[in-house]
C-alpha cells in the first residue's frame, strides 16, 4: 500500500513547521530577558528650568538666593531629591 504524494507533502510541511517552532522556542528560552538590560540607574543630578512673566523676580532655592528669574528658560543643575523653590 503506497501513501499518496499529496499526503507526504503535508506531513513534510508539518514536520518542518514543528522543527522551526522547536528551534524558535529553544532560542527564546536560552536568551536572557530584557529585564536585565532595563534596570534604571539612580539619577546623579536633575535639571530645573524656570521662566516667569514678567522676569526679574527674586528666586530662592532651598533657602539660598539664586538671583532673579528671566523671561527665557533658565536651567539649574540640582542633585536628586526634594527641593524648595520660592519666587
């Protein structure tokens, strides 16, 4: 009794698909997860941008005088943490 040619093609195709799926599954199992690369590092500093309308208002940062505000962005580098701003 012989097996029809069309049936052999379907079996060969199913075997190829199963083999490719098995290789893909093994590859995914052996690769490290993305979580090991996504760990956030603590910030070393932050940037505070201040702009006021009108400019020239006194600015205090953490109880220290920081000059006056401007109508353009003014960037101030700060260490991470909670800060008090008084305008």
